[in-house]
C-alpha cells in the first residue's frame, strides 16, 4: 500500500507563484529609487535584508524616525468592490504621514502582505498602489514579505502592514515644546475618510443594507478614496521653518490626535464651525452618528494639522495646491481643564 505524498502545494501554498512575481516587484522597486537606495553589486529585492546608504544625506546629527501601520478594515471594501489599485497608497500614507510629524524625510518603505491565496492580478494591483504611494512620498520601496496563509485567511481574505523609516537632524526635530500660546492652528484638508473608522462605516453599510451595486457604486468608491500623502508639502514647511508643530489626524480623530502633540501648559481651541466638512462625512453623520462620535472616530475633513505663527499663514498656504489649501480652525491658548476645547458645531 503506497503512502500518500504531501507537498507544500497540496497544503494550499504555491511558492512558485510568488517566485515568478519577484521580477515584477523588482521593476516596481526600481521606479522608486532615491539617493542612498543603490548599493553597488547588491540587490535589495530577492535578498534577505535591504540596505540603504544614509551617509549620502550628509546630515550632521542624523536621527532615524520609524513608523508602522496598516489599512484596517478598509480592506474589506476593497474586497467587496474588487478594487485593489489604491489600497497600497493608503498603506504607505498611513506610515509616512506619521514620520513627517517629527519633521523627518521618508527614506524607505517595506510591506507585509498576508493573503489566503496569491492571485497574480490582485497581488499586482495591490503592489502597484504601494509603489505609487512610495513615488508620491519620494520613499524607496526597499522590499517586503508575502505570506500565503490558507486556513488563516479565506481565499479572498488578506491583510496589509507597512513599515517606514525616515531621517531628520537631531537639533531640528519637531516636538511639542515648540508649540506656543498664541500659535494659529491650521487644518489641511483630507482626501476623504483616509484609513480610519471603517469598522463603523461597515457596520452602517451592513445595518442599513447598503450593498455594493450600480446604485451605490459611487458611495463605495468615495469611501475607497486613497489617503492623502502630505510629505512633499510638510517637508517644505519644515525646511523653511514655517511651523512649530504638526499632527496627523488618524485613528482617534481630532479629539485624540491633536492633544498628542501639545505641551502640558497649553490647550487647543478649535472652532468647529470653521471646519470644512467633506460630503462623505455628512453622509456618515446622517446615518446616525453624533458629533462627539464623529470627532473621535473620523478626520471629518481635516487630514493634517500644523501649528504656526499667524504671520506665516500666507507663506504656508502658498505651499499647497487646491483642494488642499490650509485654513485656520483655531488657536493655541493657555492651560485649561481640557487640552482641547471645541467651540460651536460641525456643519454637516
């Protein structure tokens, strides 16, 4: 009686598929090369570790800044719509937008893709988005890892994680101590929901039975609008010494994120009536989400915040193109019982 033979392929993992995609990944990586990403006689893609030559930047007091993040349950909407070309941009954005809060220049990015089954067309679409995000942020796609995990993920299920590293000068790090009483708080518009709060969004879609269809296609695609990457503009503000601080509005919304960058002796006073709420947030609010919940879950139209002297506002505004022109939403005030004070109401 012959014994049954087992192979990795019969378990559901076909390593030959991912091996054939290495060249494709390498080509995408080459398009994102920046100063320091090329080491003579060494290839990052296909190796075990990725190299980056920091010495080419000639920074006197270099400090590395790192960030890691994912896209969350926004991935489920990508699966429902079979639209995977922008979810990679979200992944890069969630990492590099954190780096620039400290004034860092993004250098390189690595991805981790955990998937039930590697389907080349889907996989390539995801990777194209990641490479596009790296190109936008001038960040080198140094490598990554793909884990085909049948049994852990369904055939269509997958998850994304990203890791990025940036650099800044130790003497120029943006920190909370630079934010002063009297500073103006400027909002930089978001592109949409970005990549936070999607468990609540999906709950609404399910409870209200708003299924993906021709009728609701625009709504789903609006929700999938990729996260705005702010690296180019924030780097310019940092280089020109125009800002005292910055804040990426991610999970926790305005309520939780703004206090993260404030020193203990000040508070942020926000005039909610000045916030330019995007239509997608008006739609979410009208489904039965109150203002308090909106403020602590979503960006509500404010993707990034900077703190600056009032006489720098005009210079800051010139750095951005429409529709991402910054505008005033508040002021840094003296100490209060709460480090963030909301006045008025959002205009949904």
